[in-house]
C-alpha cells in the first residue's frame, strides 16, 4: 500500500528539538528541564529562561492538562490544511507547568471549555515526525 505524501508543513528537527520529536515518535513525550534550576520548559530551546543555564535534561511528561484557551480556524494558512477545516487549536496547561498548543480531536468546537481536562494523543505525519494532538480526558 502506498501512503499519500504528507502535504502540511513539518516542524523543524534541530539539535534542540530533536529529542522532543524523537519522544513524540516513541509516543512517550519528554520535555526539557533545566539541569541546574529544575524549571521545565516547552518549546525546546538551548537556554533556560529562568537561570540562563545551558544544562538540560529530558523528563517524561504525563500528557495530561487542562485547556487554557482555544481558537477555531476556518481559513487555511497553508493549502495542506484545507481538508482539515474547521480545526480547533488548543493551548493547554500541562501538569508539568508549561503550555503547549496542538489540535483538538474528538470534541466539537461548541463543547470546548476553559479548564476542560485533556490528554495527549499522537498522530504520525511522516516516518520521522509524530505530532501531538489533544483529546478530552
């Protein structure tokens, strides 16, 4: 069976983000934590925004959180998303104390609520990239 090419933009995999995307592909999300002050951070980056340390470790995340905010997109910002509209993008407060944005699944836009419990899901985009999605918990 020949798979259709993935026609949406792919996030960049670089030195700082590759461990995150590797963990997504393994369906076991890990987040950066400063090895000096212990602050968890997301999106992956080289320097701690709290103490400015370059020391980093990767910790397993629960994948659980609550909706902080959301938007419903009706217009594609890229042609690859035309077939996915309307699409709900949620900003989620993860249990680890960071926020993460991803598409919502299995919920209608009018059912979205602030503080709604959600859990992380994984959707394969390409053999190298698995994307985060959230579903009601």
